[in-house]
C-alpha cells in the first residue's frame, strides 16, 4: 500500500515544500503555507505478456 504524501503550498506564490515553514523560502511571505495531502495512486499489478521467440536476421551472415 502506498503512503500518502503531504506537501505545503504557499498561498502567495504557489511554491511547494515538503515540510511546513513559517516563512515561504521563495517569496518571503509569513504564514502563507497550507498543507495538502496527496492521495496515493492505486498501483495495479503489472501484467506480463509472452515474448516472441522469432529470430531476427543478423547482418553479415
């Protein structure tokens, strides 16, 4: 099961950071970081397919 990802966006400039900061490192505004939880993408099982056993003609033979 995939983990949820939490990111913080600045409401002033849109900068994204992985942790909350009191001041946006991009625009310098205080108390503008909002938390957003991104839902994990459902990972499906990989389906395998048979590989053909045909021989490719080799150059020079």
